[in-house]
C-alpha cells in the first residue's frame, strides 16, 4: 500500500457485485413505472404553459428547492429537512463518484479528493442525515404538532432510511476495523464504529462475514427505499422541486379568465377540468401541513383545511384517475360514473371536497404563501367554486344576495338603500362627467360649479369602490381620504355613478360571467375617462379594487397605472406635499390586508407612514406581513354570515389586541368592517379600528376648531361637514 | 300544465327617497340611470311557478310583461331562470293604463297564448302597489282567484294546490283550472339565481312583442282606462323642535295642551 496516496479498495470483501445490477433492474422498473403511471394521471388535466421564462424559473428553483427559504421560516423543520436531504444528496454524489472511478476511471477514490470529500464530507453529511432523521422522528412521534398526521407509511420510510444510513456506517466501521485503514481518522464516524467493533473483541473473520452481510443488507434496503419513491409521499423528492420550477409566474392576484363564449364546461367538477399542473400539484405535496397551520378557516374550526383539500384530491386522483384514462363515450369532459365493478365514483365537488369547505375559503392566500413547494390551493378552490356558482347556481345566501345586487345595481350591498355619491355630501369632490362635452362637476348632485374644461382638470382618478361608497363606516374613511388629497393639493376626480363594482366579489364567489360583464363596463368607462391626454393614475383605498384593476383588468383590455392609497400617501409624504405635523398619540398596530400584502407585496408603505406619525407607537402583531391572519372578509365572505366554528374576525381582533395597541390600523374596507365588528365584540370600545387615511387625516388636520375632538372615535376631523 | 307568470318591470325599489328624482312637469320619475328590476312579488310568483313545474315533473312556463321596450330585460331574466318562453306586450296605447286596462291587455295576451291552467302575478307591483291587477285578471279570464299564495303544488285530478298566507298560519286550497293566484313573499319563494349556461342561452332566445293590434284590442277603448296623474312628489318629512315653557309643571302642562290644540294634534 502506498501510504503517500490515500485510497481505499472499492468493493473490498465483496464478491459477485454484479448481482447488484441484476437487483437494480426491478428497482428501476418499479421506479419508472410508478412515475409513468403518475404521469398518465397528470395528463388527464388540460394544457397550460409552465416552461416559459426559464431564467426566472431557475432563480425561483434555487430559492425554493436549493436554499429552501420557505422551509426555514420554521427553523426546526428547516434544519431538519436540510440535514436529511443535504445528507442524502451528498451521499448520492459519493456513490456516483464510486461509479465514476470504477467505470470511467476518474480517480475519485484516491488522493486528497478521496480524503476530503469521499471520506470526511460524506461521513459528516451521513451523520447529519441521521441527526435530521432523529429530529424528524422526535417531532412526528413525540412533539406531535397537529399539522403532521401520521400514517404507517411515514414510519416505514423514515425507519428504512435510518437503517440505510446506520448500516452504511456499520459497513465502513467493519472495513476500517479489519483493514486497519491508515486514513481512518478521515472517516470519523466510521472510525468510531470501528473502535466499537474492536472493543467487542469480535474475531476478524466474524467481522469480515458481518461486513459482507451488512453490505448486501444495506444495498437491499437502499434499493427498496428507491423503489418506494413513486408510491409514497417520497414522490416529493422528484415532484416538489419540479413543482417549484413550474410554479405560476403571473401576478399572484390574477385568476385565469374563462372564455365564456367557447367554454365547454364552467369551473372544475372533475379531474379533466383542472390543468395538468393542478394535478401535478397534488403529487408534489409533502404533507408538511404548513398550509393547514396558516389557514384562518381551519384555525376557526371551519370544514376547510387546505392540506386536506390537496390530499383528498390526490387520493381521489390515485383511486379514480385511472378510470378517467378510458375516454368517455359521449361527453369528453365528463367524469367516469362508476368503477368496473359497478361502484359509483364519488362526485369530486360535494363528496370528495365538501361544498362548505369551498365556501369557507377567504382566498387569503396564506396557504400558498406558506407552502414550501408552491402548490396553488387558491386557484383550485376557485375553480371548484366556479363550478358551484356558475354551473349549479349554488352558493351561500349572503353571496347570492351580493350577486343579485351586483346584477341589477352594480354593487354588492343588497338593501343598503343608498346612492353611490351619498358619502361626499358637503365635500368638494369633483365627479367626472363622461357624457358628451362633460368635464367634472361638483359634488352634491351637480350643485357645485363645473370644473375646468373636459379632460384637463385632474391628475389622479380616485376609484372609490363600493364598500367606501355604500358602507357607513367606510364612508368616513373616504371622507378622510378626500380631505387628505385636498391638503396635498392633489387634483383628483371620481367617476360617481359611472363606477361599478370592479367585480372582485363576483369573481371570488366564482361568478366569472358577472365579473366579466362588470369588468367590460368598467374598462370601457375607464378607457374613456383616462383615454386621451396625459397619462393618469388610478388611486384606490380598496386592496380588492386595487388588485383587480391592476392585475385582472389587463386581460380585458384595461391597462392602468394603479396605486393603493397607502402607497400614494407615502409618496405624498416623501415628496413633501403632505406634512404629518399633527400629533397622533396612539399605540397602533397594523393589520395587513391579504390583497395588499400577500397579494401585492405592499407591506412597508403603510408601516413607514405610521412610524412617521408624531406621538404614535407602532407595535407588530405576531402574525404580520406574509403570515398575516385574514380578517375573514376576503373571497366575498364579508357578505356571508359565519355560521360554522368560531369567528375569524374575533380571532384576528384578539391577536391585534394582544399587542396592547389601542388602535388597529388597516387599509381595506372589508378589513375595516370585519375588524371593527370583531373588536367591538371582543374588547368593547377599548380598541378601535382606523384606516390609515383616517390617521393621516388627523395628522394633517389644520390646527383649530376642526381638529378639536379629532381623537374621539371613528370620525376623526370630520369638521368640514 | 300551462303556467303564465305576469311580471312588471319597475324602478329599483331600493332607491332611497333622498335619491329619488321626479319630473314635476311630466309627473314621472326622472332617473335615466336608475336600475330597472322585476317587482319583488312578481319574482316570488316566478319562483312559485318554477317550483310547481319541478314538482309536477313538467309543464310550460310563459312569462308575460306589459311595459316599454326595456321590459324585455325582465323577461330575459325569467328565461334565464328557465321560463320556457316570454312575450312582451308593448304599445303606446298601453302606457298609463289603470288596473282594469292592464288586466284587459294581460287577459287578451293569455287568451292569445291559448289560455293557461294557472296564472300567477305578484300580490302587488312594487311601484304603484295598487294590488288589483291579479283579481281583475281573474275576472277577465272568468277564473277564480286566490290571493296571497306563496306556494303551489300539483293537486288531485289536475287541480292545483295553493298555499295561502293567513294571519298566523296558512290555508291550503285546491282549485280547478284555470285559476289565478296572486303571490306574496315567503322564505321558500325567493327567486333562484340563474345558472350561467341558462343566462347565456336566455340572451339568444327570441322574445316576441305583441301590440294592441296583435291582441285585437282597440286603442281608443283602452284610452278610456288611462290613469291621469294629478301630482307626483317625494314626500318630505320635517322635524321641528319647540320648547314649551312655564313656571311650574302645571303651567308647562297646560301650555303644552294649548299648543297641541293649536296644532290640531288633539
Ligand atoms: S386561501 Fe386562506 S382561507 Fe383559503 S384555504 Fe388558503 S389559507 Fe385557508
Ligand atoms: S400543500 Fe404545501 S404546505 Fe400544504 S401540506 Fe402540502 S406541501 Fe405542505
């Protein structure tokens, strides 16, 4: 042995190693067959493009699948998972190196590379993998967090993997013990095992025999484990990284439009109605339960659990998917009715996924934000809702009322008995007159003087939104914002009666038809209002309008520069047009509206403004920013009476009140409605909900009588009345 | 079973008084932008018809509306919730008809349709709220009339079973056909939402328009039954506050009494 060239003899003590390749054949057959049958199931879905823009995809792949950022949001599981998969990956590379050495003559098994990588690094990573597995077992079977459920499968493949790793070290230890490997110290774990074997006083022949047995045993276990991959949740080894690569790159807030003229089905009521990517999602789930933990509906005992939605659909696909492969006779979009032995196939929407579950979703996106493998729960839930809303005309009562009102009145507030411009009485809010030759006219039913010539007298179109216009509490926010805009010298106008609901409510209920009708009317109006002349922006105080105007109207010919009022106010402050001089002595916490934060990544603008308020102390709620907990009003649930479980808005109100803040600031009219109610029912008048515009109104109010009493509740500085 | 449902298109009844605009000269509402809706009880009538057709396992529902061109939207909505056909009765001679005239026109249309086993109307229109057309229509058709029905089922021997609201309960009647029923609202008869497929199909369905001539009605004769609106205004409510003074409680009381007498309130 040349002591200057570190090495080891590959396949020491092993005879008949070619048997290994014979054994590998069935393993590979099982592996590829498993994935092929999955592939056939995914192909049941409709086409969609998910391979464009490879640069962005690769960047996301790196963050999601390599660095695994989202996994590390939970430190423990982040490291645990990193140890296991990192260890496995390094060991796999080590094994591949052996093959390189053996068949291609690449000298991986000698020299410094052998010493540092093949011995030291592999040993360390093998140990880390064992540590990771121990952490996993401890967590799953001792800590037992609710988000993990336990199936026999989990125990089997965790145990199997542990055995594979341990036997690997046993083999190494025996080899070192018998061969008295001079470089043993470079394999510290193997060296320790060797020391242990020697300490037993085992005879060398016994060790040689044991080594040979362990080697084959290790091989068999490893092969069994690989064969298991496509048949257990280990599938995620392959599908999860792929899923991250193929994630949606579109704006988060955009739902895929349906071409209603050509649609052969509406929404999704069986597997054929999903895209192949939606079916692929199901097999990419790691069952980690992060989505379940994030879900406000699940936290308040609703029959919705995003993890269960994914897994139930997955099980349905695995069990009944093969029946879909036989083309249906008459309707190519129909689901199979029964199994070959005459059992009925359960209906997907209604039996596999309960209608109540679908109607409990606030579309808050917390699940998708939490999911480490980029599974898209919300579009899937929305597709099933679309089926219910459009094909079945079935939905909760409150939503049906909203739809009725939208159909006839263009706003979802049934029975408000108000007019769209009621809120601006007494304020100087110019209403754009889009009739021929119009300009703007003053508020209050045309009582004010006409503005300047047509098209010349405003820079910013303020999209007021139905909730701001019709809901009493939110009308105060609109009035505050009007005053703030005036103080900053912003030349703005509103559309008055020509504004219709953007259709967010209709769309999130699942009523795409009504949404597209409203979108069409609004796009025509907006294109007329903004069409000629210099580019103008749209400002809105409603994150739902914001999201729809910005991300969904482009599909219908409306391309606008849209800002949310929290961003706009920030700009006004930054540019010095708005001076936050007034004192606002409050402890404030900010509730992130889902459609502003998670959907549109606006987190900092409102916070910065709050911090700029003199006298204000800002505190963060535990679940803030990306992990914000929905107010309960999204997905048109603001119109529905919450009948099942506890109430989401009360849960959120308690979380906010726990900060000790006396003011919960938000920036969404639905959040306002939900939180004001939640706070009233949980903490009486102790804690109030205010919109950012109202706080800024206070901070910018001119000193004098108007400011007196500004702190007395929900209508700060309403002095211009 | 042939069912005819009479619908009236009206100005959105949710418009609050302060937003209601009237042209005092023409004595007509002046809100060109206002939404037009189906009268609320007429919607209930339509739902009762739809449920009856389901329970009977078949039947034919025809929606009929007398009104201006715009009323075709009300009929489309009826088609969208799967009424089988719709007819618009529109003619300048039909404007401002009193309930007798309206019943005459509707009656003529129903006869032209070949009669009906059951005719449903709302208990009142939702705008003028006269509440007479249903009964007068029954007269016109020579049929019995059941008021305040909220539910209908197939009865024995081709009869119709009608549930009728009474103070504190319901009466269940069986009527031979033809019969007219005016419908009131109940939890069970809020008009369903349309399925989108039906909604889109409804937009493509033809809706014939029948004029006075089509119905064989003489415009001059109809003109006799025209309503003349003397005045139309939004009622205003005034609140004034007056303090009644006096040295002693007795003084105050008698001062108050005097004031109330002056105001002719007692
Ligand atoms: S969007 Fe929100 S409510 Fe809906 S399933 Fe996901 S976490 Fe739950
Ligand atoms: S859907 Fe995503 S977050 Fe939910 S359990 Fe599966 S992998 Fe985890």
